[in-house]
C-alpha cells in the first residue's frame, strides 16, 4: 500500500501511527498540542521515535464530547498539517468524519483519511477519498452497544463500510479497517474484541488497532489516563500476534519496542517450526 510517498508492506510489517490531537478536549492529551509549535514538536518527536505515520485529529471523539463545526475543525487541523508537511518525511493522516474537513486537510498535505464512523456518518466523505485517490481507514462504530451476535455484527458493519468505499470508487488496495476499540462497545465488549482480534483477518483487508490509553484499559486496571502505558503495550502485543498492520498510539517509542519484540518472538517460533 502506498501512503503519500511511502510504501507500506501491510502483509509482512507492523507500523506505528502516532496520535496528534490538536484539540482542547481530547480524553488523553487535550490542550497539549493545540498550538502549531507544540504540534510540530510532538510530531517530530514521534517521527524520531519510529512512527511511520502521524494521525492529526481536530475533534475529540471521547464519550460525551461536544461536536464542533467543520469550520472549527478545519481551523484546528489545516494550519498544523501545512506545517507538518514542511517538516516531516512520513505521511500525515487526517482523523475526521466530515467531508468538508477531509477536502481541506488533503489539500493541505494529508495522505490518508481516517474515519471513526467508517464512511457511515457523512456519506460524501467516501467520494472525497475516491476523488483524491488516497487510502482510507474505516473504523467500526455504532450509536448503541446493543448487539444480537456481537462479533459477527462487527464484521458485517465493517463490510458495509468497505462496500460504501468501493461503490464510491476507492481502490480495494487502499482500504484499511479498524475494529473500533472504545467505540459503540461496553468495557466487556471491548475486552471480547481484543481477545478475538483474529476475526478482523477474516474480512481480508489490512487492519489497524487503536486502543491506546482508552477507558477499557483504565477501567480494567482502575488507572487514570496518565498511567495506562503498560495496559496499552499489552493491547499492542495482542494486535501484533493477531495480525495487525498498524498500531495507533500516543506513546510511540514504548509501543514500537513492544512491536519489535513480539515480532522477534513470532519470527523465531516460525523459523524453528514451533
């Protein structure tokens, strides 16, 4: 898969996507990087630590967040993406569910469209991805946590998102999927997904895991947001074991080390036939 000017071997490698929230109210780091200078410094730090992509978000998606207008979101992300494009050698992803924001962000230099609603909230966003010819990440999400056949419905919902993208003209080899840890799921349901991540492989597209610092970790361990590093690393290890191509995290260095160690163990086991 090509993202921007960079090639990604999604069948044989695992890549770290660094999270850059340029918001005042994101659950983990709201207000830390919502100036251009701080955002660029953080992105450069994540690149030095081994991130392969930087995911820029201008609207909090935490439970109970207040939605912002497209204009407000654009005013947050576009100046940052413009500066990042001048300073980074790795691709920039735009984390948005709004077509208008996506257009401005892609024009500013973003190379991947990451939609937490999997093209199911603003249907125009699928056409934007197709028109720009950029890869997209389609996340599983729902308004409700009520399911009749939980894991099967996650797969079915993701297939609907994929169909929306393909019908809009998005190339089949430009699609990444995301099981949506922390979205449309209870704590127990999130744990079930983390324990059954192999179901995403059945769909046949490279996939991303984004569990960094999320409430499933905090509630499982009874820990505040700034003490969820170890829990996040465990989810990263599970993701690598189950076949993730991308791991989306706040803490790049630590999770990249976990990725590399897990892959070393798995590759040695494969080589020895055990």
